C-alpha cells in the first residue's frame, strides 16, 4: 500500500503526483505522458513511466489508447460512487479498529487541522486535506484487513479530490474540528452500533454539503468538475 507514512523516493514521487491531481495542477481529463511528468516534477523517464503505470492501476490516471493517458475524470458519478463506497466500508472498519486506535495521534492531527483555519491559500487547503486523510487512515489501520485498508487509502485519495472542490469554493471544510472531536468521543466508547452510526452520518452530511456546493456554483457546470 502506498501511503504518506512511507518515505522512499518513489513513494514521495507518487504522492507528489497525487497532490497535483488533488489540487488540479493536473486537472481532470488532462493529457499526461512520461515527458509531461518528467518536465513537471523533474523525475527520470523510467520513474515517470513506473508512476504512470501505478496511477493507472489505482485509477487516478486512465489509458484512453496506447498513446493517450489522461487524469481520471471527476464527475458527479465519481463523487456519488466514492461516498457510497466509503459509507459501506468506513463505519464497519472503524468499528473493528476502535479498540486499537492511537487517539493521541488522532487528537494531535485534529488540533493541526484546527490551527490551519481559516483556509487562506492552496497550501493550507492541501495541508487540511492531507491531515484529514491521515486521521481517517489512523482510525482504520488496526482493523486487521490489509486489502480493505488499501481500498480505503485509494478512496480517501479520491475523497481529497472531491473535498478540494468544496474547500476552493467555500474557503472552509465540510465539517469542523469540533464535529470531528465529538465523533472521536463516540468512537472511544467502543460501541459498534454508535460508531457505525456516527461515521455514516458524518459521511452522509459531507456528501450533502459537497453536492450542494457543486450544484450552486456555476464553475462546476461541466462534465469535469474543475476549479
């Protein structure tokens, strides 16, 4: 699994491209190639080729033909699918992992998120999204299902792309650090039914807020949702 916690050069390169996709420096449906990746990030052609193959496998890039690769589109369908899958997986896996969550690390990340508000620039926005993703991964990582954790990591990277739309349009996050902290208190109860309910509710509320943003901002009236 590729995650922010790993530190080798290839992983750093992978994360650099994911960050560019999240922030739309590599925009939805934009053409990419070994040359474009090499010139944009300063990677060798061999590393660029490897990264493109990995990103196609993770569905962040799509191969249109043997000669054409593009950034994966970002449409209402992708948003709805992402939220549907996260509502299916996250409540259950957080319930399974609840007893082993490192809450000191989780609360520290939540304080880091709180310290960034208000979100004033792209660097702050990306920092919030990365910290939020890390919170979610910390809450899942000890559930004991590595393959499921890999799926969730991929879903959370896509969620960052989706949340970017909201952050850029509203200069805020779909939910507050206080709401996050309240959910942690429920998760610490280790009561599976309550945990599943609050995780599902938070994801559902976030979905509603993001869709409302998409529908109420004219710049999103295209097939690909770009800011």
